[in-house]
C-alpha cells in the first residue's frame, strides 16, 4: 500500500481563494451586511414583506415569486453594491 495525499494542497502558483474569490459565500454576505447596517435592516424588511405582498397581488404564485425575488435580492445585493461602487 502506498501513502497518498488526501485533501487540498496549496502550491505557490495557485490563486488564494480566501479573500474575495467567493462573492456569493455566506461569509462575504455576512461581512457586507455587518458593514451596511441600514441596508441590512432594509433587506430584512424586504425578505419578510415580499411574500406577503405577492400573496396580496397574485395569490399563491405571488408568494412563490416573492420568496424567490427576496432571496435573490438578499444574495445579489452585496455583489451589485460592490459592482456599482467600483
């Protein structure tokens, strides 16, 4: 039997992904929303209100669309904010 390396091995030629390579990661979102408190409160409001607004406007399909739209807004806002500020 031969010993085999198991796991991830970092080599000098590889790019380090720990800094900004994962813009959709939970850590990146947490860092963004901790720095933008008022925007975080607004997004909490959107995430909870959008399904009820969808229910009022379009019934059950509106609830599904409201959940999808609010989830997408929560995930994409940090990326769009960074893209817009650059």
